[in-house]
C-alpha cells in the first residue's frame, strides 16, 4: 500500500459525523475526534462542510459552509429533516427544560426526564383535542419524533411507557439558540396563559 492509499485515521469519525452528531458518550469516536479535530476541520472544509465542535457540552456535528458562490443545486452531504410546527414547539420545550436545568443547582451533567414528565411539561402548550386519549397519543408521537431526530436518547428500558427515561441531548442547544428560545418562550407563555384562563372560565 503506497502513501496515497492509506486510510486517514479520522475517516471513521468523519463517516459517523455524516450520519449525525457525535457525542462525548461515544468514547472511542469522541476521543479520536478531539485528537484529530484540526486535521478533520481542514478535511471537511475541502468538501464544503464545517465542523461545529462544542467540547464543553460534548457534541460535534457537520454543517454546510455557506458562501456567496454557493449553487442551490449543489450536492448536499447532510440529510435535512424538516419539522412540522408542533415538532418544532416540542423541540423548543425540550430546550427550555435544558435551560432551566443548566441554571439550577445540579451536580449531574445530563438532564434525564421520564416520558410522563415531558408530557406534563408540554401539555399546556398544545391544543387539547376533544379526546384526552388522542391528545396524549399526539404528545407521545412528538416525543418519539424528537427521539427519532436525535434530540432524545432512551437511557434504559421500562415496561411502563410513561416511566421510560430519556436523556435530553445537549445538541438541542445548537438547533435552538437563545434568540429563538426567547422568541418562542414569549409566544408559548402567552398561549399557556390563555389556555389556563380558558380552563378556569
């Protein structure tokens, strides 16, 4: 094997990043990413990508580099997952839970919540259907969608669905920045206040 045929040592990490974010909990990939972050950054730049690395929160992901010369028809390396309005609201609510967690006096690094806790937190901000069963089923769907999109991670299996624990992944902070969070919080607070007033009337 000549020099040009050698596989780059960070190739496995690059492949994982193409599939989605890499977190510190993936110890082998994370350690290799930290070791080769400079080389990896230069490599992905040649492909029109940018490595976003947050060592403090422990996550990294790839995003497209946007330039004035960009062609809208250019090949996209990264899979994009459009969210519905309700899915976006659930994401913002999870981000708000993360914000509350981080300003509190906590010793744990990760935010762990049960499914029922997420539903109880979220239900004020969604329009309840005539059927309570359908309403809770929709909240479950939104939670499952957040997991599918990589923002929640099951920490252990539980036979009782509502007791299932999820880790709210810090990568959500990259998807919902503080400006978006503040805008949504204002709207959601107004909506929640209207719902409470409606229930009391």
